C-alpha cells in the first residue's frame, strides 16, 4: 500500500513539473495548472513552516531533556504542555497531508482520458511539433505536448485554440 502511495506521489510530482505555469490561457483552461502553481508554492513554503513548528515544539518542552522528562515523568509537566505538543504535531501532519493529497490528485488526473476537444487540440499540436500522436492520449501526454510546444515553438498562437 505504501509503495503505491510513493509511486502516486512521484507520478504527481512529475505531472506537476510538466505544466507551464506562466501562460494565462492555460491557467483558465486547465485546473491542473492552478493546482500545479499551489503545489510548487508548497514545495518552497512547507519545509520552513514545518521546521519552524518543530523548533517551536522543541523550545516549548525545554529541549531534549524536556522530551526525556516528558516521557519518563509525565507528572512533571502540566496538561497544557501536552496539549500544545499535540496541537503542533497535528498542525505538522495537516500541512504535510495537504501537499500529499495534492500530488496524489495530480497523479490521478494524469490518467484521465482526453475529451474530444482536448484530443483534437492534442493531435493538432503534435502535427505542429512534427511528431506522431499517441493512439489513445491521456492528460499526461497532453501536458507533455503543451510543455514541449511552449519551450520550442516561437509562435504561441496554438494556446488560443485550447
């Protein structure tokens, strides 16, 4: 089970990296782009927040000695110390779960079949790129094609067809 979650997070992470986030047309057309922006922001913001919360937890119990006393002599601490530790740990868990669920959602979205309009756009885009389109494309192949087209094609008029 945990291996499946790790694979889904890796697939979601690669899918997030495929979407170009600087094109306003794509932001309006695909919800995956908006989620990718948030997940990329989370990659930058979440680690310092978690580190700050862990430091707060470390400071509030009195360092390593405090943790040792907390588990060996539970009567030495007041109930609000335990409650503050529990609330910090729950905050860390919630913050990490938001990103985890986002990556799993993106992995799931990458497997979706294209709508007829999206499939037509995908085939036209692959013609412009000079490549052979997939027989049954999925959202992952569409994201790869859009990413490659944004990097290689000078004319961005293909985005207006989305």
